[in-house]
C-alpha cells in the first residue's frame, strides 16, 4: 500500500489550502488566465519535489511534458538556490519533453511510465494538458471525439499517479462561459468540461493580483473551506 506524499508549493498559505502541498496518487489542476502563475508553480514544483521529505519535498525526480514551449531551465537556477540546492543536480533530475500533438503527448506518457518503473519519480507535470487537444480538434463537430481522447489521456495520468505514487500537476486554460450572463462579473470557466472536472481531484483557480501577487482559490469543492489565498511569483519561485 502506497502512502501519500505532499510536496510543498513554496508558499505556506497555498500548502495549507492543499492540506500540506500537492499530493501524490492524484491529479492537481491549476487553471487561470495568462500570467496567473500556472507555469511558475510548475517550475517551483520541479525543485521542491527534489527536496528531502523532512523539508516538505518528495525526494524524487520530475517529469515535465511541455505543450506550449514555456519551460525555462534558467528559471530553475534561482529557484534551486532559494531552496539551498545545487542547480545542476536539480536540472539533471528533471526529465523534459516537448509535445507537438495530442498523440505525441500520449505517447510520451507511455515512455515516461517505463522510466518511472526504473527510477524514483515523484512528480509529473503536463503544462498545458489541453492546449494540443484544442488545436488538434478545433472543428465544431470534433468535440465528442476530443473529449473521448482527453478522457483517455487523463485516465492514463491517474494510472501513473497511482502506480508510481507520483503527484500529477496539470495546467488548464480558461474559456468564456457561454452561460455567463450580465450578472456574472467574471464569465470564465476551465476548459475540458466534465471530463476534466471528473479527473482532477483538486482544482486550483488562479488569478492575478497587484504586482507579483497572485490569488488562489479551490474551485468547486463544496466541502472545503471558502476563501482566497494570496501568494507571490518571484525570481525564487512561488512564495508567501
Ligand atoms: P499562460 O501559460 O500564459 O496561461 O500563463 P501562466 O499562468 O502559466 O503564467 P506564468 O506562470 O508563466 O506566470 C508568468 C508571470 O510570472 C509573469 O507575470 C511574469 O512576470 C512572472 N515571472 C516569471 N519569471 C519571473 C521572475 O523571474 N521573477 C518575477 N518576479 N516574476 C516572474
Ligand atoms: Mg503557462
């Protein structure tokens, strides 16, 4: 039986919101407008996952699937330094792959699973999980097929999380909510419909605040406390 590992986000406020950090054995999703900090959180997790357990890390390697070409290895350096880690060693433990189509994205997951069977991984990032689906199935009549393929991808992610005791962190985009009427101040919702809503155990809604400030809310979890948690995006990564 595998026991859950919680990996720090770099922000105590965010960690508290999550009950200690990003959890292994399940999928955590972050969605929000551009520059809301989804990718910066991914970069911070790349480092914090490699911290020892007693420092709220996962003592494991990281797999990073990048569909938008926004991973920046040079951003890892100051984040590693902030945590007192050797940047080159940290970079060596991040297995990076750029995906160009949804099929490519799926095949990369199959290859990673084989790697995870041999080496101790603790985090799998897919940034963004849905971007390629929205490109590859852009036609009106393709939505049903897109959702079916997306469900397949997400079930693969869940399987990896459970089989290798890995935390899966995925980012998602927001779309205009056609149901949003004149009384709804921010008519945006996460893409991916009920398929994504069902697969993600924890859904984080991020938005911009003043300057480096960002605001995080747990989305659509009636049994969790309401409230917004503020964190900062800095050169050392996510912090309070
Ligand atoms: P999209 O992928 O475009 O949807 O956005 P995102 O939510 O992934 O945004 P991302 O995580 O890339 O956040 C970008 C924000 O982080 C921008 O406001 C940048 O200014 C900020 N940022 C990136 N690097 C640094 C840095 O080294 N120092 C500081 N202070 N901010 C940074
Ligand atoms: Mg991004």
